[in-house]
C-alpha cells in the first residue's frame, strides 16, 4: 500500500472515535512535510474523504493542497471546496489544528479577492469564526479577514453582527488593531459614528512600542468622525495612550488636525476652501468622502448652536446665519435634524418661523428604565470580568517575576513618608 493510501486509510479509521483523534493528530503532524511535497495529488485524495466525518485529516490535506500559487481558474474551482469544508467540519476537531484552519480560511479570502468576488467569502468566514471561537469574547485571527471582506463587498450589516460582541481575549496585537480599524470603517458605512469612535479610539490608544501605520490611519478617521459626532476634537489624547503615540500621532496627521482647527471656527466657507486646497491629500488617504460628511455636518452643528441662543428664529435668518443657499434648504436641514433627534423644534409653515423646544424625554418610561437596567447589568458583568482577570494576572508567574525585577529598581526608603499632620 502506498504511503498516501495508507494515510487515507488511517484518517478513515481513526476519525470516528474521539479517543483515536489525538493519535490521528500525531500521525498527521508526522506526515505534514510529505503532504506538501506531494501536493499535486491531494485533490484526488480529498474526494475520498468526508469533511464532516474526517474533519482533521481533511483539514491537513486541504491545507497542503492550497499551499501552492494558483491561477484564477484553480481558485474558482477551490472556493466551493473550502466553503463546503468550513460549513461541514466538526468544530472540536479543527480546533486541534487551529493554525492550519486559520491558514485555509485566509487562503479562501485571498482566492475570492483574486476572483474579485469578496461576497463569496463573507458567509463562510463568519461560519469559520463561530467554529473557531471558544466564546464570543475570543477575537480570532479570522475576525479582521471577515471584516475586510464585508467592507469590500459592502455587507456592512453582516459585519456589524460580530462587532456587537464584547472582546476580552486575543492572541496577536495586529489582529486587534485591524479588527477595530475595519470595524470602525464598517460602522462609518452604517453611520453609526458613536460605535465607530469607540473602535477607532481603541486602535489609537492601544499599547504600542513603535508607531504603526494602522494606528495612524485610524487616528485620521477618528478626527473626522469626532467632528461629525461631537463637533470638536479633544485637545489631547488620553493619558493612558502610549508615549510613542502621544509624541508622533498629531505630527503624522497634520492636515487632519488643521481641518479640525478650521472646523472649530464655525465658518463653512473657510472649511470648504481648506478642503479644496488639500483635496488630493484626503483623496490619497481614501478619506475624501468622510471629509465631505464633515463639511455637511458643520451646517447641522451651527444650527444646534442657535438652539442655545434663540427661542424662535425665521428660516431666512437660519439660512443667513448658517450660510445656506435658501430658507428652503434651511427647512430641510431642520426637518432632518428633528427626525434624527439632534434638535427639538417645531416649524410654523405659515410664517416660516422655527420654535426651539426643550428635550421632551422625562427618563421615566418603561423603555428607558429597561435601557438603564441593561446598562447596569452590563457594567456589573464587566466589573466581574475585570476582577477575574486581575486575579489571573496576580497569579501569573511571568508577571510576578517581571514585577519582582522592577521592584528592585526602587528603594522606597528614599521617598519621604506621608506626613500625618499639617500645620495650617
């Protein structure tokens, strides 16, 4: 019996019993190099195996057979094979060869991009993520790949399905950077700017020893989304931001910082002139569309400022103060803002007057109480999670040894004791 036939027989014989899976895994590890050398014959071997019954063996052979460069024609034939495997495979088996499963799924992403058909990879990668995850709190290496395909295929709502999960565990920092960056872009596509800000903020403030391109691009979008959502940019990054980001980030995003400064004046003509003068820079960063939304948001922001000064105002006056083309355009802006809950106002169509109102929400209905209760429950769950993580870190030998080394650098007797009494 040839070695390949013998291996297929072992896969078929050792896949049905859970007790034999670890033995099969050892056999497959030993055969890995020979599988790669014989990759041209592996497509025929796959036809002898069932993805659902022989998941581990199928995975090893599939990974080896896809390790060589492929043409578009080969990729088109292989995409259904990988998709079928992802949909059928046993999660508990493929997790034994975590890296190989990730590798196969990333190759699927490469193949659908080669075919210029990112939509074909969206559903399979979402299934792969759920099978690879031990819990929804676990960020896998496939999360960024899935979100990238959602962006390219414009499947923003599908991408949002995993962005609702609270993530506490990840293996590689790069996975977290890309997950938050792509996730922020998907939320921007859905105009969920608050969620986008949270995700982009995570990238900018994450620990980093050297500045990285993902964080720089995230900060550019963070500035733009801050202007749309809040009408301003915070003067400084939070104190817990890494020192390398605090020193370099603003210098690397200077056109965007200047845009924020121009926005703060409230003069739409100056903002439009600045955007036009720097159009090429924003276009090269693929941010021109978002910059245009910033310009549009200034009219809304200026109307919101009017509510803090006036009780009533004519549409003509609003158009004049906010630099809109006509009272009709002012009316459309006000109506849209009322619909979006951005201002509270009533328009008298007869005399063209706008009356600004107080927030009608009394925060005492059942829906609001349920919302507050769910928020409290979520905060309590997060507090419990942090307590558990703190206990785990406190018992971690690597942490304790490093903390012990750092403690030796300080002699606490050199510091003055805290005074017990003060002479006033």
